[in-house]
C-alpha cells in the first residue's frame, strides 16, 4: 500500500537519520489566531534572511581573495590580507550560526505549536528555554556585529588591492607599487574604517536604548505579576500587616 513505509525510508529510520511518524494534525481553533510567538518569529526571520545573504557574500570573498599573506607585520600587504582573511572567516561563522538558528528555532517552535491541544504551551516552553534563548540572542548579536566586521575586512583589503594590481599593471618589475596608488589604497582603507566605526556607533546606540526600554518593561511586568498574585491571594500579606499594626 502507498501508506506503508518503503525499504529506503525504513533504512533511514533504522539508522536514526529520519523519522516516519509525525505530529497529529488537528484543526485547533487557536491556530487561526495570532499569538506573541508568531510576531517574535516574524522578527527573527528577517535576521536569518540577511544572514543567508551574508554567508554567500563572505564565502565568495574568502574563496576569491588571493591567499598570499603573512602573520608578520613587516610585509604590510600580506599582513593586511591575513587580517582580512581572519575577519571574513569570523563573519562567515557568525552568519552560518545565525542562519542555522534562524531556521531551526522557528521550525521547532511552529511544529510544537501545532502539536495538539497543549501545542502552544509546549512551544512557549521551548522558546523560553534558557539554552534556546542563549543561542537565539547570540545568533542575533553575531549577525548584527558581522556587518561592521565585514566592512572592516574590506578596509584591510583595500591597500592590498591597490598595491598588488598596480604593481602588475604599472611597474615593469613589479617590486613595489607607485606611491600615489599606495596612498589611495590607504585613504580608502581609512574611509572603510570610518564606515565601520559609524556602524558600531549606530549598533551601540540602538542596543543601549533597547536595553533601557527592556529593563523598564521587565520591571513593569514584574510589578504586574506581583499585583496579580496579590489580588489572587486576596491580599493576605496586606491584611496580616494591617492586623499587626492594629494589634500594636
């Protein structure tokens, strides 16, 4: 029968590579209504899209750049190329992490959310799990920091591009680049570093305001919970305090 598992699929399940069973599909009325997790996942999805583009961009630059480099600062071009290579490698890792987390966590959250009558509660506990939260925050922070880091890597590649290309095209022996082209490469490096500083400033300002508002919102939520618990218990704590003062 078409519903029976095939040999290949059974081999995948036996090897632990895939499962042939899935969550039960039921039309729970709550699935047709918005909830707070959906809004947060939508915001998170935007970061993962940018991270996917950055992964491709970083890979293209890593494989495309010349690997003539050195860890010794005596050779300026080789040393700058080495710094740019390390930065691009870090950009690639941060965005790979962000892309993976941006795909895995929404997938797991939505699957749990649609897992029956207790699906929302299961997805909420997954979403708020401290391990999951830590990786999500690291992925978002890494994706944002990778943008100025990518610009900084381009800054260190600028003098190398100007020097090496002009050594081949202008100087007959290719020993060293013309002074004018070398200076232009350094100027472009400074320009890209200024853009890096500007991006870091913008990120820090946005993050500072967000952390401040988040702190206030968390304080208000804590006070709200305390007031709700006090009303649920009938204000027992306040009554006991009143009785103590009355007795005195």
